[in-house]
């Protein structure tokens, strides 16, 4: 019986650690400050400058992992490359990428600062 108790204890402790480390879901406000070129041109480098804040208190997002995924819902695909998102400060972030075809794209923005996490989509043409 001691082995079973030990396994159960370890399972409970691991569950507690995972719950303690996971971020709470939160809403985001994302504003596309600048898209260059605007409108975006297929096959050319695009720069998106975004302001990101938490919806519940309006605080700027800082010191967070921010990912941006260009996604074309009409065709069910994104781009092949990972997008580097760089924090500029005061809730401002910049990202460079190339869209693979003309049309309506969504910029899927995911944020996780360890305490809260959120996702939002911004449409670009």
C-alpha cells in the first residue's frame, strides 16, 4: 500500500503544481496602430504595430509572451513562418511577416504573462 499512496501523492502534487502555474483566462483589447504597407500586399514584408491591454482593467500588457499568427479563415491556413513579436514598451508591440496571398486575413494574437492569458483576432485586408 505505501507505493500506491506515494503514487497518489505525487499525482496530486503534480496536479497542484500545474494548476498553480497556469494562467487565468482574461480578455484583451488589441488596437492595430499601424499596418505597413496598408493595405498589406501579398508576398511583401508587412509590419503590424499593435497596442495590447487587459480588457478588465485597461492596464498595458508588459513582460508577456505574445504570439501573432496570421490566419486566412476562408482557406483554413496561416503562413509557413513563425512571427517574431517584439515588445516596444507601454503596451506597444511590433511584428513583421509576409502574407502568402491577397484577401482577408486575421491576426490571431495570444498573450500570456504567467498570471493571465488571452486571445483575440484582428482583421486585416
